[in-house]
C-alpha cells in the first residue's frame, strides 16, 4: 500500500498534521522564513564574493541580526573569510511620529518598544568577536549622515524591516551610493497594507527604482509570508 492510499484510507493522519501545523504560531513561522531568507542572501553573496557590510534597518529584539552573524561565521569556514561587518539601525523606541499615510493597526510604537540594554547585551554575546555596530536613533536623524561616516563603504546584504513607506524610503536613499553589483536587499514586510501599491515597503522601493534608473534589480527569491529579495544586477 503506497503512502497516498494510506492517507486516503486513514483520514486521521491528515487531521493530525493539519492540527499540528495550525498550532504552530504564525509569528514564529514568519521569523523562520526570515532566517531562511537571510541565510540564502548570505550564501549567495559569499558564493559570488560580494563583499561588504550586512545592514539591518529595524533590529527590534536582535533576533535576525544575531542570526546573520551566526550564518556568516559558518559560511566563512566553508567559503573563506568575507571580512563582513554588521551594522544595525534602530531607535528601540518604536517609530516616533507616523504620518497619516503610513498608519497601520499593527505598526504601533508600543509594539516595537524593547529593553534596549538587554537587546544590546545579547547582541554583544552573540557577536562572538565579529565586527558590528548598532546605530541608535530615529531614521530621520541617523540616516541623514553619509554611510562613510559609519565606516560603511559597500553593502553586501541589506535587511529592510522598516514596515512603513517613509522609513523604508530613508533607508533606501541612505544605501544608494554603497550598492554594488551583487548586493541583495531583503524586504521583510513587502506584502502588507492590503496590497496597496502606494504604501509600505513596496511603494518605497517602486519610487526608489523610478528615481534611480541606472541601478538595475532582479528579483532573487521570495521568503516567509510575502517577503521578497532583490539583487542589484547593474550599477552605472
């Protein structure tokens, strides 16, 4: 009796697995997809020798930032030292002032306020000697500076976890001059705002591409719950 026949005969099997999957928290599944997206991006760039910094806009609890450092450490053993450094940007106090066009019932200050000292202590522990820096503050202040002022010269992988159009726009404009052929940008909240093409990370990216036609992108892969990754294919 093959597997399909068994499943058709004993319906409790499908009932059990459906129950099991339904019980797995959606947020944890979302986070797992994010981990896999980062792992893919870090592997592709390591394989292609696209060297530079890992940048994360929206550190929150530090989970994905720490994961990126762990992945890089393992990839360095496999594919050679990438000399990658890690840079995270976050206020650790939420969004600050949110414009009316960026309002969303799930994106609130109280959701993203965290114990900063606890987060930073854990990041230091997870870094295990790897080079990193956390730039604290709201984006309208910290991203006014040139990347070179933070000793960032080239972007290897960029995690955009900004949620809102305004903050994503600030992040994209900040990295514009450090993009290189092979840089991978991950948009973690690409699908939200009910698919509205004038809002969120999607709208910010569309406007960025229109304003910078000499920078070409290819869709690299999808991950998680509607998240997307793009690779820079040309910079003129």
